[in-house]
C-alpha cells in the first residue's frame, strides 16, 4: 500500500478514512421486508405481510472505488490475494457505508396502524482525490513529486462518520377504498455520534528547480485541515466502551413517507395482492455533532524554504496524530487549533419506489434515490448514499425468494447483483463482478435474519393473508 503512505504524507491524513462502514436492495418495496422496510419508506410497516416481525440481525456493506482492487483473488484462491492500487494519472474516489441492525421489532396493532422500533449502527465514508499520477515505484515525497511534476496542485478530501441510532416508527392507513389505499409513516431517529474524522487539502502547489545533479521541489501555496472526534482522545487509556459512548453527543433525525396501493377488485384487498405500490419518502434528515479532539487543526502557507528532502526527514518517526500535528506546525507558517464543534450531515435523500405485482408471486421493483447533498464540499461535511437507480425483478413468497437487482449508482457504475430468501434468512451480493479474478472493490453484500414467532395462520388477519 505505497499509495496510502504517500497520501498520508502529502494529504495530511485524508487517506486514513476508516473502511469500517443502507441498501437491502433485493427487498425494497416488498411486503415481506418486515421491520427493515422502514429504512426505505417509513410507511412500510403498516403495509407489511406480517403482524409481527422480529429481525434478530441484519447487516450490509457497500463500497465504490476506481483505484483499489484485490490482486491475485479468485474464488478458489483467496489466501494469496492482497490489496493493490491501480496506476495512472486520474482522479480517485472511495465511498463506503456499513449498516448493522440489532433486534428490530415491528408490530401491527390492527390492519390500520403499526409501529416499529430498533437499534442499529451506521457508518459513512467518503474520499476523493483530484487527478494525480501514481506508479508503484513511488517510495518518497521526492519520487511522488517527480511523477507529478506536471500536476498543477494536489487537492482532496475525506470524511468519516459513525453513529448509533434508535429508530421509533409509526405508520397508519390514511384512507382506503375497494380499489386503493394510502398509508403514511414517520420515523424518529435518536442518534449518538460515536466516531468522526475529516481532512481537507486545498490547492497544495509546489515549484521545481534543477541543479547539476538533482531536481528540488519546494511547496509554495495551499491550505488544509484535519480533525476527529474527541472521544478518541481517551481510547489509549482506560476508557471503557460505555464511557466512549457516554461522551458522545446526542442528536435527532427524521424520516417520513407515504405509500399508495392500487388493487384489482376481483382479487380482494390485502397487503400482498396489490396491483401497483408507489412509495415516496424523505429519509435521514439531520446531522451528528462532534467535539474536535485536541489534535484537530488547520494550516496554510507552507514554509517555502523547506525542500522535499526536508519533508521526508520531518515525517520520519510519526506514530500518532499528536506527532503529525507537531510536524505540520513546523511545515506551515500559519497554523491554528480547531476548537469549535463540527457537524456531519446524514445522507438526506428523496426516494421514489414503484412496485408492480405481475402475478404468481412475481414482482418487479424500481427504486430511485436522489441525494440532497454532495459529499465533496470543502466547507461543510456531508454524507450521501451510493444508490441512484435500481431495477429488481423478484419471485417471492412468505418463505422463499429469488432476486436480481440491477443498480446504476451515483458513481456511474452498473452493478448486477443477486439474492435469495431461505426461510428466515435473506442473503445477497450487490455486484457479481466481485467474484471475478482481480476484482475492483465495488459492491458488497447483505445478510438479514428475521423470524415471525406469533404469525400463525389462525391469528393472522384476513387482510394480511395471501390470497
């Protein structure tokens, strides 16, 4: 990972974004999605096929990049694989999110009202670097600058945020006729921001002079910043996980949505045999607030007397963020601590979901997700989803299912995935391209385990039972 070490030197930390990082693509719009359906539309709980749904555990990981891949990876040979960076002169990006859900419960009070509650952990990570040249022979600041002698300036950013979230959801039928039904729902999110990191490098430029034997580089202009949440300051000591969470700030988020279902009157009227289902939702309004660590800082105006050799020497022996802070103070002439609290927005977005019942347990779903924010702002810290447009044909019953989601994401990548439902277990992969030899790290997967302990047929309402 030579590239990561070089970017740590020149980007002052914007490549150390954690890869620990929603998107249960296969079951979006499905009446069998259970308590996880509210993640796509808060009105979904009252439209569930189940009176009770208990999701014991679910998780999903999604990544998108254009420069990281697994070298020597195949399904039959994984032990010798390693992470490698693609060479060339171009802009690089890495986006990743992780969602872990524990004990989500959904209960329909009657055919017109439902509530859901649950606990989950979420993380969003974004990194983008403007065009620069990388070759695998780079091993120092000097060799990097030689390879980038025609690059006007270095510029990039990284943002990481992670939080715990309790979801309190309520939904109900707003009106109903023999041929149509409108439902609405709202989810209140109680959040604890437990982890944050950011860094920015803006127009870091350099000059080049030649002498008889060598080429010398001096940084001339540019500014940047880096910081992270202060609850990491005590991790090296005896701070417990309980104290780590206790020292985090509490915030609130909001999601709400509606679903409109149409029916063919000759088939009856329930949550499974609709003809069309159209959902519109506004998701993840809100932001988490973090107190910066004592090592968070901003800097500008590099000392023009320092050469690339000086920088190589200064960065030797850096083992902590406090060492990095002290070193940067000797490289830039203008330097200041960051003391004000900072906010990182949630991935606020408008979601439109259309589900068509084709009969005989076949459906086709279209899901359009439109982010409110870009993640590349240099003045505000933003997160966003990777989902853009997904088309999912599926065959699904109470106990079994097969799904083929096709996604076109915000990075212009086309992914073909697959998923299956085997009783209480749903498992899927976002991008089958991950299974080929030497794959780019594009895709991910998801796993969901749910049970319906009280949903015996003799206690299900007539409306909830498939016809």
